[in-house]
C-alpha cells in the first residue's frame, strides 16, 4: 500500500521542484530516498519504538537503527547534508532541500542517513573550523555514524534568545581551559553513543559584545561533566536522544580543545545556525506533508452525519489551507536555499529568518488540523502527528524564538528607509 | 511567596464574579479553597510526581494523594460538584463555577476534592438514574473517594463524534446482558482503584435513531474485560489515571446492571454531558489563568536586548489578548451555568455548545503564549504549561469536536429564519 | 415581514440580558425602541439616502431625519444616553446598553434619538463641567436636537494616539483666548446645523504632562475657523455629518469659553472618553447582530452546487463563530457598563479598554463574513454591511488605536506582579 | 524623493525574481516601467483625481489619462499583458508577472499601459476565439486603447459563484440572437468610451451542464441595453470605470455576434479566467508592496510614547509578517505563472486557485496593517491604502469567492487518495 502512496508523493514533489531545475542526479537521489523510506524506514518506525520500550532502559539504542544506518550507507544515502565534497555528499542547499524534506517525514529518518541534528551542525563546525587533530578525533567517527555529539549553548537562568546573556565561562589556566556553567537543552546527550559536546561560553567578558564568546570541545567523560536530568518535551522524553541539563563544574580540557580561536564563538554560531535552521525547515515541511497525507487518507474513510469527512466543507477548507501553506513555505525555503548557495549565508539572512518563522508555524497548523480530523487517534502515538507537533513546537523556540527573528526581519526591512530619511532631510 | 500570589488571584476572581452576586457562603468557599490550594495542593504537585516516578510502576497511587483527599474532606471541600444536596454539596452550576475554576489551576486538584472526571459524570448518572442497589454498590464508595470509575463510549473504528456510529452491542440473554465491543479513551481505567465502567452500546439496532443505545454498569474484574493498552496524549501517559483501550469480549453482567432502562443511553448521555462539559470549561479557564500568571511572573524577571520581556510590545500584546480572551470565556461560561440553573440544560444547549468551543481554544492560546514567553522551560515539565496544553488539546475533541458543536450552534441560530422564510413565502 | 424578524431579535435580546436583571422599565423601553426601529427607522434608511442624493448638495439635512426625530421625542425615546436625570433619561450604563445596541443596528438611528456621537460626549462634558451660561447657550439646544456640535482633538501632523503630542495652542490674551492649530477628523462639522466645536489645545506647554491641555468652546462662525475639506472614510463621505479638517487660525473667543478651567483638558478627555467608548461598543454589537441577521436570511435563500449556502459547512462555521464572538463581546460590554455604574469609570478602565479593543474587531469579523456570504451585494450599499464595516474600521483607531489600549491593559495586568517581585526580593 | 524610493523597490524586486532567471529584455522592461511609474504615474495620481472631481460629472475621462497612455505607447510599455506576439507584447506569464506587479502599485496604472481589466480578458477572448470581423471591429480599437469594454456575467438574483445558476438567455431568432437578462458588476460600463459588452447567457438550458452557456458581443448602444445604476464598492464609485447593473431587455444582435460558437460559454470563461486571475494576483502583490512601503516610511517619522513607531515591537511584528506574506505570495504566483507557461492553464489550475485565494487575503492584511499604522490618515484618500483595500476586498469575491476555490483545491488534493482507496480495497 505504501508503494502507491509514495508514487503520489513522488509526483507531487517532482512537480513542486520543477522550476528550480533539478539535475538528473538529484532526481535520482529523490527516487532512491523515497523508495528507501517506504521499504525500510516507515515499516520500522513501530519496530524502533517497540525495541526502545522492551529494552531495559529507553536510553539505549534500538538495534534496528544500526541496521538501517548500514543499509543507508550501502544505498549511498549518507551524509547528504554536508556541502563539503571531501567529507560529505557535496550537495548545495538547494539540492539537499527536497531530500531533507523527505527525511523529515519520519522522526527516525534523519539519524538513519546520518543527517540528524545536532550532529550535522557540529560536523559542519568541525569541517570548517576544526584542526587536523580535532577532525581526526571527532569528525571522522561522527561522519561514520559511530559516535554522536551534543551542543551546549542554552542556559536555564537567562533569556538565551539574546546570546550575549550567556553566563558559562571558559577560562584559560596554564595549558588548559576550565569550563564552568549550567546548560540545558543539550539535545542528544542522552544517547549512550554521545561522546563529545561543543560548549559555548565566555572566554573574555570584557571583550566587545560579539567577541566575548568561544566554543570548546568537551568530551562527555571529562571529570566535572554532570548530566543532571533529561528534560521532557510535552511529555515526550525523546529517548534515547534526549535533552539534557548538564552541569559543567570546573571541567578541565587541554587548550587545543578550543575551536578556531578564542572569541570566535559568536561567529561560529552564526555560521552554524544558517544551515541548521534551513534543515529544520525542510524537515518541518516534510512533517507537514505527511500530516496532510494522513489527514487526506483518513477523511475519506470516516463517515459522520451521513457523509465522509472528506465531503464536509470545513475539512475541505483545512485541506486547501494546508496545501496553500505548505506550497508557500516550501517555495520560500527553496528561495532561501538558493540564496545561501549563490550569494551566501549572510546575504540570505533575511530569507533564513523568514523561513525560520514560517516553517514551524505552518507545520504546527497543518499538524493540528490533521490531529483534529483524526480525532482522539490524533493525540496518541498511533499516528506520527502528536510527536511531530511537539517537535515542531520546540522549533518556534530553538535557534531563536519567532519574535527575535521577526524583529531582525523588520530591522532589515526598515533599513533602506532610514537611508532614505537621511537623504531627504 | 505563593500566599501573596494567591491574594492577587483572590481579588481578581472576586471582582470578576461580582455581577453574578455570589452569596457569603460561596465567597467563603472560594477563600477556603484558595487557601487549601496554596497550602496543600500547589506545594505537593512536585511531590505527587516524584512519588509516581519513584514507585515500582507509575500505575499506582502516590500516597500524598490520599492524604490530600483526607484533608479536603476535613476542610469541607468535598463533592462540591454535585448539585444534589442529599449526596453532595448542593451547589448550583453558577455557584460551583468559580470553585471549579480554581481547582482547574492544578492538574492534581480535581481528584483531591473528589471532583475529577469521569467520576463526577458517573456519579451524576447514578444519582439521577441509578437504582437503590446501584447507588449502594457504586455511588456510595465513589462519593467517599474509595473507588474510581471509567466511562466507555468512544470507539476506535468509527467517527464517534456521531454517536449513532457506535458499534458495541449489549445483548439481552436470559437474565444477563452480554457486552461486546472495542472501546478506547476510557479515561481513568489505569487507576488501580478503578472498579467500575459505564459502557455505552446498542441494545436494539433496529430502534429509532436515539433509542438504539443503552448504558450498563460493568465491573472491571468481570471476565472478558481486557485492558489492551494505555493511550498516551502528546507523550503524556497521564498515569495513574490513564486512557485505556478496552476490549469487552462476551462480558456477562446481570440484567439489573442496566442504567435506567434499555434505549435510554442517548438520553443519559445528553444529561451527563451538559454538566461534564461546563466543568471542563471552568477548569480550562483556571488553567488559562494560571498560565497568564506564570507568564506575567516570568517576563518581569527575564531580560533580553536591554529590557525585561515585560517591557516588550509583543509580550504586552500577548498579555492583553490573553486577559481579554479569559474574561470573555469566563463570562460566557457563567452565563451558560446561570441558564442551566434557571432554564435547564436543554434550553441552555446553545450556550453549552458555545463554551465547549471557546474554553479549550482560548486556554490553548493563552497556554501557548505562556510557553513561548517562557522559552524552552515552557515545553518541559518544570512549569505546568505543556501538561495543561496537552490536556486542553484533547478537549477540542472530547465530548464532541469543535466542528460538531459549531454546526449545532449554526443550526440553532438559523432556525428562527427558517420559520421566517416559511411565514413570508 | 420585518415585524416577524423583530420578534426574533426581541426574544434574543431579552434572553441575553436576563442575568443582569433588567427592570420592567428597561424592558419596556427595549420593546418601544424595537418597534420604533421597525416602523420608522429601517423603512426610512433608503429614504434618507435618496433625499440626500436628490438634494442640491449632500451636505444638507434630509427632511425625513427631522420628522423621525420628532416622532422619537414623542415616543419618549430621547436623550436616553444621558445618565443625568435632570437633563436626560437618567439611565445607568447597564440600562442604556441594550438600548444603544439596538440603535447601533442602523446607521441613521443614533441621531434620530439624539444619541449620536460626538454630541453625546459633548453634552456630557457640558453637563459635568459647563457653567450656567455655557449650558444655556449650547447644552440646551443640543439636548433639543436643534443644533449639532463637533470635537476637535486629533491633529494631522502628530501621532495623536499619544495625547501629549498635541500641538494646537490656546493662548490667553487679555480677556480672550487665541486658538491656533490644525485639526482633522472633527466629525460632524459638515452638518449645516453644526454650530459649536470643543477644541483641545495647550494653554501651558510648560506645565506637567497632564496639565498642559485645555478644552475651549469655539463657535464655528468665529473668524479664523476654516473648514479646509471633508475627509472620506473608505470612499464614504459620511455626509451630511462628515469628518472635517479644520484650520484654527488666530481664532479669538472670550475667556469664559474655557471649559472647567485651564489645564483640565486631559482630565475632561478622560471623563469624556469612558462613556463615549462604551457607547461605540454597544452600537458595534448592534451592527454585528444586524450583519449576522442579514447573513442568516441570505444563506437560506441562495443555492450553489446543489444546496443552500446555509447547508454548507463553512457557512455554518461562520455563523457559529459569529454568534460566539457577539455573545462574548456583549457580556464583556455589560460587565464594563456594570462596573462603570457601580465602582466608577476609573476602576473600570481595564474593562473599558478591553471592550474598546474587542467590539470593533469582532464587529469587523462578523461584517466581513456577512459580506463574503452575500457576495458582490455585500460590498455595495444594497445592504448596510460595507458602510458598517467602514465605520467599525475607523473605531479601531478612533479614541485610541487597539495597540494603545492593549498596552494599557498589559500594564494594569502586570502591576500586581511588580509588587509581588518587590515583596519577594 | 521618489527616485530614491524607486531604487529600493527595484533592487528588491530584482532580488526576489532572481531564481527565475529573467532575461535582460525583461529586466530592462522592469527598469523602464519603474522609471515611468515614478516620473509619470505616481505624480499624476492626484491630478487624475482632481480632474475627475472638477469635471461636470465623475463619469468622464480625465485628460491626463489619455496623455499618460500616449507616453506609455511611446515608451514601448503597451499591451504587455498579451502573450500573443502578433497583437501584443508576446511575453510569457512569468515574464509579465514582475511588470504587472509594478503596475498594481497604482490604481490608475493598469489603464495607462492598456493592461486593465476587464479589457485584457476581453481582448484575450477575441484574440483566441474571435472571427476576423470581430477582431477588426472590436479587438483593433481595444488594442489601441481607443475604446473600452465590459463583461456581463454575474447576476443579482442567483449565487453566481456556481456558473450553472446563470439565468440570462440568448435565444436564436432567425439570423439574430435575442438577449434577455439582468446583470450586475459589469465593470467598466460607466466609462464613456465603453462600447462593447461580452455577455454570458444560456443558449440551450437543455444541454449538458457545461454546454448550456454561450458568450455574445453586444454593442452598448443596441436598443434594449439599459444601464440601471452604478454600484459602489465600500463607498467608492470607481468612476469613470464603475460597476454597472445592466438590464438586457430583448436585445437583438446579429447571429455572427456569437463568440466561437453556441455552447462554448463555459469553455471560454475557463480560458479567460486563468490569466485574468493571475493578473489580479500580481497587481495585488504590487498593492501590498506599496502598502508596506507607506507603512515603513511613516513609522520612522511618527513618535508616540517616547519612541518612533518603527521602534515598537508590535509594529516590527507587522512589518516582518507582511514581508513574509508578500514573499510567499509572490513565489506562489510566479510558480503558477511558470506552470501556465510550461504545462498549460489546465494543469496549473490548482496553483491558479491557490494564488486566487492567497493574493487578495495577504494584500488585505498588509493593507490593513498599514492603515492601522497610519492611523486616521490610513482610512482616508490621502494615501492609496483604503482604496486598494476596497478593491482587494472585492477580489475575494470576483472570479469566484475564496470558498469555491478552496473547495476545488481540496478536491484536487483528495483525488489521488480516492484512487489509492480504490486500489487498496
């Protein structure tokens, strides 16, 4: 049955993309990926969850994940996210977009293809800014999917949406750095394979606003690293990945653990967040497409008050509105991707900010309509709607809340008029 | 600290109610209840959750709950929901409204006061339609809070929003009834104290549309009652209460287990749902108030981009909009309560339908704004926002989805014009 | 035919009000008013417009208006707005609310009953703060409906939402005041019967923030008063009333033209705006009710794609949503009125701000749905929808834009928590 | 000053379009058109209105219009809308899109470039389906801008959103056709240069659903053509263009006045509406861009409560939301245009339906925010916001109301799942 459904998806995706002229290479990757999703990923979503529940602890790796990863590698669907062709697939953002969207349809898919956050962002950081030693030690096993990593930036005690608020300290002491601070939402730290954290903190609180921060590599087995607890998201533990609150208590790492150099934390974050954000958006569009698909399937089967739900005007309104929202969000995401590829992440920052606002919000709306159409089944885990919803909800906060992005967009929008005002005075 | 906060709440609630002229008796109950919440309930929310997590299984009763229930009884805060003065507090809906709202502020509170669904609805059914024997056997221990109960109506295989779709059967066989059917979202069946289910099914599929259904009492230890699994709600298991999928497989109960008589299922459901719906709405308003309180507290403490969040225009817009939504929803709920008390549940059905749509939706919006304002903390369980949100989301579906109520409102609204059309033809 | 429709309205209104216990006196006024509307006002809406269009200029008074006013006086439906029982009907705000709502259903009705803005506000100012001479000269003929008046506060060159921005000056010069300034949106100045303006300006720019402003009476025939043009509202000229841009150019008035005393402009404005705002809200609810009535009538008659519009789900959703919005807005308006009557305009300022935001917005939404349901007819003047819409749209700006009221609500909402923060530090 | 502003617009537009690879030819047309708008069109908006108001009747042609038309012809900015290269500019829809958007910024611009509805649609019909004689007689002077035309389809007595409801009749009688019917919203019939109507009516009510209708050419001076009145739109008369109610009373035209052949009315309408709809959408995006520009300019100049409006969070939220909505709507419109060009209007019908819903709605929202930001000025005609708003509002109804398009989208969306259901049964 899924095979048929996938054909629908394929045609649909094929048509949407057309004005961005995908090469035969990308179209082939799309086809391979869709087939892989149907044959391997979707059928194993339940298996994955069952293995997790049957294990002694949910904080362990379901064997089916490693099997799927092996298959994905063999199918050439590995590290597609990485634009660098030495280490990864060497695709542009525009080329990766339709592939990443497909992965986003399943909660377990990104890891299968070694394209899951926060590893993708961490790997990019290491490719761009890592030393030869850092690459050998951490990038290599990450690229192989042998280990996982986390990213410690957000702090519980301050409004982290304003990065200058960050309080963790990274102090030079001889040939070591001493890291102190309380971090939370260090996603992925629950995974038993997670070995390394990239930690953001202040090396110099006296420096200028954007040069106070640095990033440093902290192996999770370093003395002083205490995982205090795993934070739930709307009731989901997201095991075995998880979201950790971590206490870094006088953690000592050698001085060559610093990334790039002191004071570059903010610059690295900016570079890291652009692609990270657009990947989230692509996946969210995939999640929204899957929700609309579940909705459409269901409403044709259920009958209430003498007609199928599909024949009811309000349901039709939801379907049309969802399709309109998805189409528009996808086009804007592709435009942002295209701009990142052609004029650079910096010139594309307004577009990146726009999709970062749009994608989670439309995904939430489409998911919510699907939940409502499915009734009680929608809020349970019999369908992937509630879980996708909870995830999408966090993405209105993660990597900057909507409001911060909107404020940034407005300022960019107003800038030319400021100049105009100056000229006409 | 909470004591201060409660004074605020109290004044606020006092002021809102004034045009509905609460008697000194009710005002005193409000004060007692608010004090009880602050001294006993709020401080034990974490204790409750900890005891649940430390127990061998989450499907057990945290001892603190029974202690709180004992205190509530002693404080005279017991069975306030029951308008019948022989068995309960004998309050009108209008009188119960501000009390129920206060209980709704805490997830664990309704049970503390023996005012939790679905027991309240089930007790009302037994008070109104139960035989002397049924009352002695089931109502008495329910009123004492010794046992709990569930309600089996929704089915997985049909659109249960249209009650005529229900497929479970209750067949007379000698001096027994045989119950067959698959039910889900039988809330409360996970509780080890849950002993009795009220099951809805068809006794006569050939009868007229509204007389096919009956309700019957099924002790959960009857052979053939199989609890298949507990359904999560957005990742929450809602243990130890839970939402069960139950297979009733040739379950035999004596013929005097029928409630009222054969064919009265629909009539009982209508009577049961009116008060049940308005209680949900009152509690949702309480949840929204608490969310707004958490939001207001937090935004005064957090600083981003040089000012507190409280000073930022968008946050102020959220606060104002939330206050406006809550005020309007409360007034409409009070009006519905007043009408139920004075002209009856049937004459109040448009108003009941209206609040059933309004209350969950505004609660979700207020909760969502609070979550956004709190950032990552909001989606976790460090605050009662995500849990309240998940609960409120189910209430756009439970007891009829929004769309069914809206359609009913529209039809009532259109009716006078139909007559007018007929007259003017 | 209308008689039948009115019965519907009457029953509906009667029911909504019941928990506010209207006396027999008010119920009788309601009945009389509804009959008057149906027999005299609605049938003459077209006549009024035709007389206006046939006159030499639209800036003249259609004779039917004076006839209707005479009838209203005779029916005892005159000056109902004025709480002062010496000069007016002596009704409370709560008592006036359902009557004002009914008047709001027709664009021409408020004037018929001498309850039209800005005269109502101006009369209240004169009753409260006017000297004996000012009352004799201006209040008496206004109360009789012999002359009309305007209010000159808003200015074209500054953001008048912040009253301290006002630039007009009122300078003492011997026993005269000299008024200078450009005002616009001086509504009613187009009316040939309009003889007097209340003008707001600064008597002392050096005084403290709220004592710089004064109000002064300026007869429109004073030399230096130049009506520059009449401003349209979404294409409507609102003749013969109109919205004037007025240049006050060295206008000299005697010193006893000042109202109350120098520096009281802000205080008078505050007192004037409370009742003025709530009247607008009551009328907007009436406009929304009429829109819903037009919608309901129409959708039962029109057929598209094989069913009446009334049978289509989306239309039903609009009807239900509209009813819900209207009910809630009315209850909040009544609560605000009740508070103004019982605890005073100042204590009710949060509630007044809330309805000032709610009423125009819900009226716009209900009107917009009705327009959409009526199709092309809806945007024309064959129905009173487009005209009511344009008027309601201005009321999101007049007497303070939504955003200013919301900000005020938020600040009031946050205040108790500030104290709490102080206490817990 | 405008010159500077235009540069901003140009850069912005240039950037938005880039991924659709505009040729140098189109980029040059954009530049020429933007310059023409700034030098000729914007400065003459007020002149146009003044000439209209000073004329004996508003139903006359302001001389400045004919002057601007002459200049546009000379600048090569003429008939750009027509994809046919024999008669028009021969641009694709994708190429015309950015040009049409620019024209949409000014209410008077489309006529200046001979690109105004309904002439554009009528010309397309004549190019595609007209006989040589029809082309010589009507198309030639329309292409020259010497005469104008109207389109009579909508009827006052039926829900015209369902085209099968149409009641006008076109009966063959000898070598003539007799046309009978009441039409309204025949836009453009107020123009003294308007000489010809295309009228839709039933030639054969017994034929199959989509073959009952025909279109016929009716010169407006034919006996029996009675223009009953001009309909206002939110108070605007839209003179001299106007929206006419026309009574066709036994109007006789020769048999060769039929377009294409009997029974082709529906087919022609479908062909006519696709491009007509997308032109409306392009212009609406231009109107929205202009609104956002007016908003941005204004909020930097006005100060309230100690800061410019531009610094206030809510205003920034409006700007960001507006930019996001416009970007998405433009991309979807371009996609629809691209599909019309490459796979045909029929294959693009879902995309056309989507933009027909999106563009008026986002334009209304952006315009409404700009109105709110400008305050009272926004609802007047000192800025082009209220007029654009009223026009955009009609476009949620014209060429099919939102609801009809959404229903069509939903059905197209559901279709693949119907097949899937069939396959899996």
